[in-house]
C-alpha cells in the first residue's frame, strides 16, 4: 500500500486528519481525535485492504508510519 493510499483512507475516516497525515504524525491525537476514531479507521482499513487490524493491536501503533509498516508487512 502506498503512503498516499493510506492517507486517503485516514482523511476519509478521521475528520480532523486533513493536512496532518505524515509518517511521524501520532495517530492519537495528531491524526485521530480519540480511540473511537482509531476503531473506525481500523474497520475502514480492513474494508479497503482486507488486512485484519484488531482493535488491541491498533492501540499499539504510535505513528502513521507504524501503521503503514504493519499494513505493508501483511500484504496491503
């Protein structure tokens, strides 16, 4: 998955993400406002990529880069 594709999904899912998505941006609070946003993001990523992103695992990702790396390692 390209970083640009991930950015599109994040911006479409997290209303406060516009202009804030960067590799070192923190998922919470920089990109997603709270844990509910991250759950919605995990569901959107699963729908778009087919990669399972469990909620408890999603909570361990600190930066957008961490999430991007996970998705690429799992075939997104």
